[in-house]
């Protein structure tokens, strides 16, 4: 069932973005680093005030991403989402960019997150509140999206926070 809630948007610092094999560097003051496996939209052409069709055509492709979040900053300290999610290295992406030639192939697109080999998250495009094109169209109402912009699309259930399982030194996290 699709939600009628308005999406929450926030921006990340460029220094949060790293490649898929990069170590997530958790500052000493962060006690509750959490994972959020997500599909990441890659914008291929400039788009502003787009309808859904134009927004769909602006999407170059997709890749896997991890929207790492310092839950203690997000909730306990009541810092805005952009700070709790923008720490250096808190947005690993890749390793592949899946180019899109036929948008209909995305309807079955799913993302899975594995923590030390155990699947902890799984979500599919059909379960999302908004389609990828609707997300791009909605965001383009507020800002011009440019080629190379990345849009993390939200995480499925299974993050560590509800059960108190945060990332620890040596954990292997994979998003596919």
C-alpha cells in the first residue's frame, strides 16, 4: 500500500560520497552509526519543473548506495538530518552504474543489504511511496537537478536502529 505522506528531502555534503570499497570512517563522537541500503538515482540531464515523463527521461541510471546515519545525532541530539547523514564517508555508492534504456525494466528493481553476510534489508521499487520518476519530478519543483546529481531514494525496513544493532569496527556491509 502506497503512503500519502510527503517525502522528506535533505542534502548531503560532497565529502560524504565515497566509492563502494572505501572504509566508512566513524568519528569518535558518534556512538550509533546505522546503515540504510538504498537505490540511488543518477541524473543524466538538466531538469527543472518537470512532469513525470520529462523526469523519467532525465534519469541516466541507478546504483546501490548506503545512506549511513549517526542515529545519536539524528535523534538523541536532535540535529538535522543533513548533519547526521553528511559526515565524511557516510555515502558509499557503487560499484556499478546501471544505465537505463527502458524505464519499464525498473518496476522489479530491488535493493538488498547484507551485514556480515546476513541479509538484513530487502525492498523493491513497487513497494515505494513514489516511483523514481515521481521523486525526480517532485524534487525538480524545488531545485534544478544537474547531470551527475545523485538521489538516494529511501530505505526499506531492516535498519539496525530499531533493534539496537549499530555498525561496529570490522563489519562488512554490502548493498546490492
